[in-house]
C-alpha cells in the first residue's frame, strides 16, 4: 500500500507528448491567423507560447485552448525584448486591417520593425528557426500581374498605408540581413488576403465588413467602384502553408507567396455574400482610400514547387463557414441585448 504521507502527484498522459515536441513561440497568437496557428501546432503535440498585446487579438479566440497544459499565453508587446527558450518562432504580431494599422501608424511601424529586431535577436540567442508573416503589401499597388516574388513592388513611402507596407518591407530586409550576417534560419511568407472564423466582427477588412453588413440588412459599403480585385484564401489553407514553410529545408528562406490565386472584384465579392446570406442589403459606394491597390493576385508557383502547397478550399465553401461564424456572433449579441 502506498504511504499517504508521500505526495503522489498528478499525471496527465498528454504530458508525454513533451518528449518529442518542439517549443514554439507565436507572436500575435491571439489574433485571427495566430489563434488558428496555435490550435494547429498544439494538435501536432507541440508546446506553444503565445505572446500578444491584445491590440486586435482576443483571449476569446483562444478560449478552447486555455485548458491545454502545453499552451501558455503571455501579455507582451513585441516592441520590447522578450526572453524565452524556444525552438521555433512564428512572428505574426502586427495589426493587419488597414483600419487598425492606420489608427496608430507610428506604433504599427514600431511593431513591424522593432518587433522584427527583437524576435530576430531572440532567434539568434537561442538558435531558433524564425518565420515572418509578411504580406502582399510588399508589392504595393503592383504594376506586374499576377505578382511573383521577384517583383520588387510599387510602394508609396509617405502615404497612409506606408506604416504597414514600409514596416513590413523593412522587416523583410532585417530577416535577410540577420540570415546573411548571423546565419539565422529564416522563412518569409508573403500572405495574400485571408479570411475565416476568428476574424473580429469590427476588424474593418472587406470580408468581415460585408458579411456583418449583409447579416444586419445594412448597406454594403463598397470603396470606389468595386472593380479593384483581390484573391481570397481560406484560413485553413493559409495555416497549412505557413507550417509547411516552417518545416521546409534550411535553404528555403522565401520570400514565398501564400494565397489563393482565384481573383475577383470587390463588387463580385459583395454580390456573392448578398446571395449566400439571402440579404436584402443594397450596395453603397464610398470614396476609395488612398493607395488602395487596384489589382492583387498571387503567383504561387514557388509554393507549389517548394512546399507542394496549393489552396484546397473554394471561395463559397470558405464563405459558408465564415458566414456561419459571424451569424453565431450576431445571434449571441442579440440574445445578450434581449436579456438586459
Ligand atoms: P490580427 O490583427 O487579427 O492579428 C494580429 C495580432 O497581433 C493581434 O492578436 C494583435 O493583438 C497582435 N499585436 C499587434 N501588435 C502587437 C505588438 N506590438 N505586440 C504583440 N502583439 C501585437 O491580424 P491577422 O490577420 O491575424 O494577421 C496576422 C499577421 O499576418 C500580421 O503580421 C499580418 O500583417 C499578416 N498578414 C495577414 C493577412 C491576412 O489577410 N489576414 C495578409 C497579409 C499579412
Ligand atoms: N532580444 C530579445 N530577446 C533575446 C535576445 C535579444 O528580445 O533573447 C532583443 C534585444 O532587445 C536586442 C535585439 O533583440 O536589442 C537584437 O538583438 P541582437 O543580438 O541582434 O543585437 P543587440 O542589440 O543585442 O546588439
Ligand atoms: N473594401 C470595401 N469595403 C469595405 C472594406 C474594404 O470596398 O467595407 C475594399 C478595400 O477598399 C480594398 C478591398 O476591399 O480595395 C480589400 O480591403 P481590406 O481592407 O480587406 O484589405 P486590403 O487588401 O486593402 O489590405
């Protein structure tokens, strides 16, 4: 019989996974993409540390993960140094919606640039592999269509989008200089417009705006004439691409475009969402914001060849899941209002 005075401890079989798992830092892990990435990494058995200042991210995005003993959340702003012992870093911290990144443009550039320096300094100290969530905004308002990774872009350095575009461009420069100068293992993903559940309903980006407006029967706000184009990738495809890139051989540094090459106009997107929600919303046309790119479509040949990656989720399939997610938020908000 065991001695009752000797502590017996708790054993969780899940802890065994530690033996083969990696310790992975996800900055911006409470945001839209970050929350899906944390979930996918935990599912693979890794230990995940999420660092986020909750500017646009929400603890609610992580609710289902908080009980997992391999998951840790820390409130941290990446513009300040961070000391942790990790094997891999996914650097996602940065507001991505124009509405949010233009709210405090100086902080946006600091997040992109100082955040990159700190995370690269951390990667250098602990010898971690580091992935940068870069963006199609590297190409600015592109003069080449579709965009290939060797196109160097057409970017306004002093406009309203510059805090984000130039911040992300400088971050890419830092990644390649730390790689050349200090031998850090880097991976740079240029992410094109991605959508799906866990987007904030007030995020300000086009998919969330249009779905929330359609569900409320409010006018759909089209900026400009709506003939500008984007190519929309569903979140599960994007996360798969990021994880494949992180797992790729050392010589694959990127930059690599990750996005769905199916291009459509913003007006077509609005009409599709109205049809799929059965909404009575009408289109209203507002001013096109400064430097809003006219065309955007990724050439994903590199991702296909180097990562064997190609998006699988069709637009309407992805929109259906996203509409379902926003419908639940609307129903919960209405329920809460009625109970008051
Ligand atoms: P998001 O706004 O939902 O998530 C960003 C996260 O970073 C949030 O949780 C936010 O609180 C956090 N954050 C912001 N500043 C921070 C700081 N200084 N310190 C710590 N945390 C901070 O956006 P998202 O769509 O999930 O984008 C994630 C990353 O992917 C961003 O770097 C973005 O630039 C990049 N990206 C996204 C898209 C897209 O379509 N979703 C396209 C291109 C690039
Ligand atoms: N840094 C960090 N965590 C670490 C190591 C470094 O946040 O574990 C930050 C620190 O603020 C430093 C920056 O990363 O200034 C860049 O580090 P690097 O070693 O490249 O340069 P340093 O400024 O130390 O000369
Ligand atoms: N847009 C729009 N109405 C909205 C929000 C966005 O017409 O309510 C347009 C915006 O002008 C841009 C496109 O949709 O041309 C995509 O905008 P988003 O903010 O999602 O991302 P971007 O690709 O511009 O970074």
